[in-house]
C-alpha cells in the first residue's frame, strides 16, 4: 500500500486527504491545531495528529514510517513549518511536493490580501456587512473612510485609557469598541464575530505568534471573510488540480466519480424527493444554474461540505468536472424533472462519453405535475408546449385540444397570447398562469384572455389553457372546398390539393413555402400537417392576401406567415425551406427554382401546371437544375352536379403535378 505524509492547514489539504483515502492510499495527516484535526475524520486509511513538530521530529517520523511522498499543504503564512518540512525531506531524501493556492481561488474563498490599512479601507467601502477590526488602534483613522464606519466597524483594541480616548475621538465608542488583551482563542474570535454579525474580519500578517490561524479558523467557522494586510512570500509548487493529477499518475489512481443529475423540483425544498435531498447531502460538489443550485445548497443543509459551481452549459460542466478530478460525489441540479423539457438530455449525452463514471438520474417533481395538481386537473390528456426560447404554435394547439400546458421563458408570452386569442375569436377559453411555483410568493391566476392583455409574469412561469370547445383536427389532408373563404381568387381544388400534399411528403417540423398562395387552401393544410414547423404563404395579389388572412384566422393556422410580394424577390429574407409548393410563378419559374436550390440544395419541390407552356417550362427547368427523382402526374377530376333528378359528371381542367428533390450530386443539362 502506498503511504503519504500530509501536512494540512488549508481546505485543499482536507480535499487531498479525502481524495487519497478513498483511493486506498494510507495518509498520515498532521495539523497545527485540534480544530484543524476536527475537520477530517480518522478512518481506515487516515491517521491524524495535531502535534506541532520540529524539523527533527518530522525527520524522525519520516525515518520511522518511510512515506512514498510528503505533501505540504500548510497555510502560506506557516513559513517556519514549511521550512521544517523541506529540511526533513532533504535530509531523508524523501520526495517533497508543495501545494500552493490559486490566487483566484484564494480571493474567491475566504481571504482578501491588501498591502496597507488604507487599501483595506478602500476595499471595505465597496462591501456590505459588519466588520471586526483586529489590527489595533495605530491605523484606526484610516478606517474612518469606510462607508458608515461608525455603524459597521467593531474595533478590538488594547484596554488602555489613552487608546480608548483616541478611539472615541475617531467615532469608535459604545459596543463598537472592544477593549481586550490577547491572546485570543478561536472560540473567542468566533463568539465575537457572531455576536456582532460580522461579515468581514481585518487582520495583519501576524503569523502563528500573532494568532493568525485562530482568526482564520474563527472567520471560516462564523461565515466571515478575512481581509489580510500583508501578503505571504512567493512560493513555487503545484496547485490542487496539478497535485491531484500528479498523485493520479504517481499512484495509478483512476477518476471514477459518481455524477447525479438531480431534479430539484420547483425551487422550494418541500418539493424535492428524499432521494434528491440525500444526493445533495452526500455531494462534495454541487453544480447548477442560479435557482436550482440555490435549492440544492439549501437541501444539503447548513453543515454541508460541498463546493459550489454555478453553471448551466453542458460542455463547461463536463470540462469543469474533468479539470477537478478530486470530487467523488457530484450533483448537477436541474429545475423540475430532468426528463421533462430539461437541459439534462444534452448533458447526459455528454456525460455518457465518460464510460468509467457512474452516471445517475434522480427524478424530481416537474412544473407540469405540480401546477396541474394545484389546479385540481388531470394531465394525462394535456398537450405540452415549451415556448422557452422557441416559437410555439399555441393557437392551433389550443383550438385542437382541451388542455395545453406550456413552460414560459420571457414574462411577456401570456400578454401576447391573450391578444392573439382575441384576434382569432377565442375569448371563451380559460387561461391559468402560475408564477414562482412552490415559493412563499407563489402566484396562480385564472381567467379569460381579455383579462390578461396587460399581464407581465415572472420570467420562468407556466401556463395551462383549457378549451371546452376544442375540435380534433383531421388526421389526413383534404378539407372541403366550401370550408374556405374564396372570393374571386382561383383556388387549388380539394382533390388536386390532396394529391399535391401527398407528393410533398411533409414532416411535422417542415419549413414550407407556398408560392402563389391564392386563397391559402394549400398553406392552411400545410400548417395543419406541420404542427412543429412554419409555413410562408407568398402572394402578390392584394385581394388574395386578404383572403389568406381570413382563412388563417378561420382555421387558426398561427404557424402560417403571409408574405406580400413577387417571387423570387419576396423569398430573400426567409429561412431556407424544406418543402415548397409552386401554384403560380408569374413567368419567373426558373429564377424561383434557382433561388430555392441556393437556399436548400436538397429541398422538396412540387409544381402544379394547368397550361402546356408552364408544363414545358417546368420540365426544362428540372432538366437544367440539380433536381432528381422527377415525377409527373396528370390529374383529371370530374365531379357530379345535380340536374333535376339526375347527376351529371362535370369535368375540371386537367392539372399536371410535377415533383422532385434537389440533389447537388446529380448531373444536369447545361
């Protein structure tokens, strides 16, 4: 078994001890105080001592135990201790590694270093919270520059009459002046910090004799941060991250953490499962975006030992874990449930590439189940929409379903939706809006769309829309012609439209163009067949454009966008299409096709032709352009018309339907 001597005096020392012990390395840990010893728990692979050792005593221990390595993780101010350890290692020819602190980590954790009392005062002026000043009365005048110093600063000075008099002249008096003679123990320092609710403690670089370590331990225990006047000497060594990598290589230690992706519910710990709370309690690293991380931190309890890393981007989370290979139990907190509209999907895909890691998912209470229970509604028949960061076709879904649930993301969606519902004549639906779910200031409102026209919600809210008059949409295309508002504008007839849509082979998330849209019969059916897509109806005729608006409203096709103009110019600002129907080209068929293939070289195209000239133009264009799988169908439709007691078949104009798929690899005529 490998054996390591660890001289610990910092948080990093504790982390190294935990890392080595769980890796099966025998650790002899030496701390300067009983308090330092109490931060680590003796076990099978850890022997603790809080004796202060001389250089000769350290040498004797090394000779007796013969460790493979000596780690010096003492505090930067424990210069004498470091000198003793180095001396003993040199004399016994034992490998020595000095652990130094990252400057960024040092400032981020519990210590701020400054060069003078004036610099300390300037720094404290930019902070909030009470301050315990332990630097004596000599530089006390400098601290009168601190904002609200008479209320914020508690000065600890010697109990001499002239000192007290001088302090009073500067405005330090009453319970803001503490007159005591040292030395001061950790317990007394802790009690004073807590008594006056201090967030900051100012001290000099006084070393062991000046009680620096007792102050540092007290500040950490009381939740205060140290402002130290004077900086430690410059040292060479390795950071914690570098040290762990060195140890992994030296002792062949694999990195196999347990990573739990935990659903923390709505935000309040009351909605967390016991499994989720247990995972947070066990964690030595908590990761997450702001609100989920705060929830996980609360669930872990006041005495948690876990470090925190605020981040939501999957790539950065993975990178951070790999760069900090000394954590054993990692929790990544996700709001709600990780399986319901969560960033956990992408995160788990990345984590799964680390085959030696133990990846677990812990379910949580989703916003859907929580909110619907608050409304006393079942949700097995609800349709789910996530509008957080994307456009959602609310109107069509609401018209077609009795319950629609949505996760919101900006705070303005309810107001916009209420206006759209009124525009589509749907004021008889009921909106339920939930904000700050599970928090003390939870807010749930219900009402008609007209009541929400000025509604501004919390950024992350949820919505449920009930429509008792919902009608299930047709499962196939082929709406009757008489259902459309027609006017005097030509329309693609029902039977031809059905074949046309079949040839398009639409997908649910298709981006469709209807060029020469006319009344919009094809556009409307495109929208009904592509609930997660978008439809752009392009029309140059102003009268036809008005019919497009009317039919969009009638069929509640809110994913249909009307573009007034002539193709191909009108297509310039549109996103690339996946499927295009051309019902009218105004003599510009070839440039339209060229534009479409530039936007998407693999676009699906269907063209309807009535005249032989248009048919010839379309066939020639398909030959000259990179289009494959050309298919031509001639459709002749006759419909019965009543004549007295008889029915006569009345023929419609025959229509040629051409379809093809863009293909950059296909050879075409010049």
